[in-house]
């Protein structure tokens, strides 16, 4: 099965937004509460880092060794790019699903009569 980086990024970002929202509503986790924008952004960056960091590890049980593989400088630059991608995707998901602004308007007088002319254009008469 091939890995799809776009689908993986969107899925993990959506899960990270879900986790952050769950932590915000948890009483036992005071670091993230509703209204703490900076803390939410820090958590989002940490989750983005966790979702895209390039540190690998291998455990050798025979020698009882834990081997950590750190990325090269170029690998770190690429990791920063992926972190930015994750953060941006999480922000898009959050702004589009959680932080929706409701748009309401009050009517300003009587509705204006509009009509469609013979060419199909909508004609709105000038206010008197």
C-alpha cells in the first residue's frame, strides 16, 4: 500500500485539531482552555512538529541499545517545511470547522425590487 502524503497530512491535522479541541474542554488539562489563543497556537505547532518530525529510532534488544537517527541539516529544513504544512492545514481545518463566524444581518428597510432583463442580467434599481 502506497502512502499518500497529502491525505496523511490532512488526516493527521484533522485528528490534531480534534485532540486540541478535546483538551480545551477537559478540566484536567488547564494549559489549553477556551480563549487562550497563544496556548492553542503553541499546541498546534507542537502537534505539527510531532506529525512531521524526521527523528527515527531503533531498539536493539540483544545489545540493549536505543539508536536515534537525527535528520541532516537539509532534513531539518525539509522537516520545518512539513511542520509549516501541518500547521497551515490544522489552521485551515480549525478556521473552517470550529472557529466559524456566524454572519447575520438586519434588514435595512423594505427589500429592493430587482428584475432580470431580456439578456439575463440582474437589474437593481437605484435608491430613490
